[in-house]
């Protein structure tokens, strides 16, 4: 069984800056991916990501239209 890192254990360590390059190697993200894989939640995770991306895309589209009207 894999070790899940508790956020309290990392409290003494300096916080690292999150970038696109190190996003997937973050301990919390790795644990999240492992949880999805171990519990067979790929379909549900995909549906949630589609929903979130569609909401972000609509918000960005609305901002562009508002900016061009000014």
C-alpha cells in the first residue's frame, strides 16, 4: 500500500512554487491520481473535468466579449 503524505508532515518544509512542470509531481496530485486509479473512478473524474473546463471556457468567452465592447 502506498504512503499518503499528511499535510502536517510537510509543515516544516518550505513551500514550493507550483508551476506547470512540477504540477503532476506534487505529492497531493499524485495521491489524487492514485486514489482515482485504485477506486476505478476514471469515468467520473473525466466527467468532472469536462464540466469544469466547460465552465472556465464560458467564463473566458464572456470576459472577451465584455472587453471588446468597451
